[in-house]
């Protein structure tokens, strides 16, 4: 095979592989994603096509993030940054930088996340790349919500939604609506939150995105729980858990279990509560989701207190408080007051 033909195959290979990512992600076809990208990356390396390598490494990083393999994702992104800087691909460089910020956010490194995300946001605006700007605003909104800056979070997510609708990206619209719904819920605006989440749910179902559907159902379950609609909440969470198991999504399963544990505790179904919380806590610890590890510990403390084991409850609450304080999360204030009231 001559070099020109090999180049054509390499070029079409990476384009086809990256074009299939939305399909693979929506249906949790992780092995297909890995296989196609590994082959395309090998071809790009044979051709010394550094720009294609950068794109494929960035896409592989997305896969590793979806599988909660963050060290491998960061390794891919560091390599993609080098490749894009060599080729002068400023857009690719910004996409890799914003992806690193997204990983920082998921692992609770909120300060590092804001630095990277704001750098990439400025760059996307300079280039006029609205899709990138919208994705970064989504991540910034998530950071601000986690740290209790709810008004700022709403502004970020609403701007993200406007931009995604302007570019016609229906895939991203669903998670942005979910994020907006969660933020409105945190503000006590339950009716508006439900409306956003129901729109998000309709979009995931229309596109066949079972992966996203599970996350939206978990969020709906949380809002219904906060409204006191425990039967509705439990139904949403059981559906979310089933979808998480079907797609093999560890984090989605742990989210559903943690929230379902709170519902079951409120229903006085304490044995079920214990099983849910113990499983979710182990998963959050293993995948490095520090914020949710703290939430699971807090919920476990509430269960132990209901069972009458205040010593163990206080131990769980102190562990949760340490993480909340480390991450600068607003839950620290209420939990510290509870510790002073019940564990002094």
C-alpha cells in the first residue's frame, strides 16, 4: 500500500472513530469506543499525524472519564495538549484544557477547576467557539452549585443553555437542563426544577440515551424526596438504579443508591437504607468522588443516629465534615452545627 493510500485510511479512520462517540456514549458501548480509537490512534501515529493524535487522545480521555479512570484520562489530555501545541491547534488545546478542568471538578479540586475552566472560557470566546464556551459554562455552573454560589451557578447554566440551543446541540441540552434543575432545587424552587428535569428526561428518552436518562431520574428522585413525595422519589430512583446497572455506570449506580438510602431511611426501612449507603459510600471512595463520599457519610451518620448508635454517627459526621471543609462546600456549616449540638 502506498503512503498516500495509507494517509487516506488514517485520516478517514480517526474521523469515523470520533464521529461515533455520541452513539457509543449514549448507549454505553465503551468497548467499541476503546477499540475504534485504539486502532485509529495507531494509524495516526504511523502517519506521524500529530493533530489527529491530539483529537483521538482527547476523545479517549472522554471515554476514561465516563469510566471513572481519571489518571488515564489526565495522561491522555497531557499528551493531547503537547500534540496540539506542536501543531498550533489553539482550539484543540483549549478543549483539552477545559476537559482537565472537568476532571478537577468531578474529583472535588474546585480551585484548580475554576482556573482551568476560566482560562479555556476566555480562549473559546476569543475564537468565537460557542459550543466550547457553553460546555465550560456548564462545568463552571456545577462548581458554583457545589460551593453554594447558587445565583452565579444559575447564570452560568442558563447562558450555557442559550448557547447550546443557538448552535442546535440537542445532546448537550439534556445535561444542562438537569444541572439547571438541580440548582433551582437547591434554591427551593421545586416547581421550576421539576419542569427542567422533565424536559431533560424527555430529551434523553427521545434520543435513546439510557445513560443520561438514569442521571435525570436520580435527580428527579432527589427533588421528589425533598418535596416529601417519598413514593414517587423511590420509583424514580429504582428506575435510575436499573438503568445504571444496565449500562454499567458505577457513579450513576452510587448516586441512585445514596439518594434511595435517604428515601428508605425516611420510610423507616432501615435495613435497606444500610445496604444502599454502604454500597454507595464504597463506590464514591473508590472512584474519587469526594463531595459525594462526604454526602454518603453524612447520610450514614443519620442512619446510625436513628438506630441509636450516636458514637458511630458522630464518627461518620466528623469524616464528612472534614471533606466538606476541605472542598469548601456549604454543607460544612450545617453539619458543624449538628456536631456541636449532638456530639459535643
